[in-house]
């Protein structure tokens, strides 16, 4: 199957993060199995979703890991020109949900797997190729963690990792970490006609949002900077606020979902601790009149940033595979910090397409980007077929 044929098959699986991905994983496992490659399936406890891990080539030495996620964001409320789960090719572009983020890369990786399996059958693959396809990346790099736990127990781990998120095939050496949290603001309900005698939880939540905004202003003005990013400092952001039941009731509960996206020089946990201290002081001013007043903060999810040195082996290795050897950092997060931090596998991000197209209606990847990624995979295969590790 060609890369475009594979992309057609992958897009046809509607793998929004809220939905199962097992059909896609079954397709990939069958595809690899037909080429003599055994795939390990790591399912969630309820069986609805799964990761896939496979190795092509010798099993006794570390190789190159290609990592990508199988889930996509929903299409609800978006005005698509065609069926988002049916590949459409027009004007030099391949359209469909996940075409850029990131089934285009998965298709290129599977096309490479076909060629690598043939090389392995001919005993001409000196360095193994590892494939890691995960679920639930779009909701906080959740699914890949069970795969990482499995690799932590493996006798041989990959030596280097390439995550194929869309970078226009430029080499990204870093991204910010992310901490997602929820602040639950508790007040005292009452009749709105007597509002001053109650404690409005929505107002308390707005005061907390004020703390977030003040913290953001401090970080922008005084915090450390990394000018490799479009936004060169750590950011605080309130994304969802929910509270109240009726206009004539003073609400007793309101939640604020917020995030911290931190550069490497900042500690998200320390920033969160500072926010919680400020929230505690804010609540203390209300408790003399309203003992029930509270702002409880719960961490919902977090993942580490990626900060691969520009002279790292993985950077030098990937520079030999791509046309543009310059490096940069991306604004979005990946599983890269988990592979690098939990498993000490040096990692970069490099894949076809642009994240400018991701999460939008009529998402696409340019056909010339897919062709360039196939050429990158050909160069990778040539390296795998050369001298064995550690020289690669």
C-alpha cells in the first residue's frame, strides 16, 4: 500500500479521543502481521482503547523509535467541505480529520514498516525500527503512559525517538510542559434579592481568575524567557468556568479549569503552589463571615516539557534525514518529555504538515510534505541497514 492509500485507511477510522481506537489498532496489527511483524497491544482496563508497540529487526539492540498518536480532535460544530473521515485529495493536498495531526506521519511510518520488514526478511536490517502508536494524546498525553511503563520493564529500549507531530519536517528540540488543574470555589447560597448576605461562588471564582491574570502579567514581565518560542515565557490560562443554577439563586459552587504551560526554566508545581497560597489568603478574608468559603485546587493532568540539547545525538541523527537541518521549539505539547524524562530516550519532534492546519475544519497535509516524509523514511531505512548500533 502506498502512503496515500494508508492515509486513506487511517482517516476512515473516526478516532476522536472520546471514542475507541481499537479498530484502527487492529488494522495496524493486521498490516504488520501480514509482513511478519508481531505487534504488542497494550489495552486499557475497559478494553475500549489500546496502544501498539512493534519492533522490526534485531531484538537484542536498541534502535530508532517512531512515535505517534492515533486519536484526533472532534469535528463537532465545524463546517467541513466534505466528509472529515473520508480522504479527499485536491489541489496538492490530502484533506481529512487527522491528515496533519497526525495520521499523515503514521501513514509514512507504516509505509516504511513495509520496506523495513522486507529488509529484515533479507537479513539486511542491522538496527531495529520501533513503532509506538498511542491513544488519548489530544487530552493530555494520557494513553502513552501505559506504553512507557511497559518499555520501562523491557530488557532493551529504543536508543533515539522521533515523534512525528507536524513540524513541516523541521527538527523541534523542545516544547513547554503543561499542568492542567481545576479550582473549585465554594460559597454560600442565598436568594438573589438578599445577595450581600450570601457568598457568590462565581464572584469568588472571578477573584481567582484575577490571581491567574496577575500571575501571568508577572511571568511576562519578570519571569525567565526562552526566545526560541513564539510566546517566550510561561503562560497561565483559564479555559472553562462553570457555576450557578438559576439567576435568582446566589451560587454556592463554581469551578475554573486552568492550565500552566511552562518553559524549562520554570517549575509548574512551584507556580501552582504560589497560586494556592494566594487563593488561601483570598479565602481567609471571607471566612470570618462565611466559614464555608473555600478554593480547592486539584491537578487534573500534567506532562513534562521537552528540552533536548541542540548538539544531542538524536538531533545530529535526524539532521541527516531531513532537507532543513535548522532546529526550533514548538508551542504544542507531545509525549516527548515522557519518553525523555521517564525512559531517558533522547527525543525530537519532526513530522509532515503544519499544526496551523490541525484542529480546524478542512484539515489537510500537503502531498509534497508526505513525499518529503517518505524520503526522510528512505534515508532512515538506509541508516538502519548500515552499521549496527552504537555507530548507527
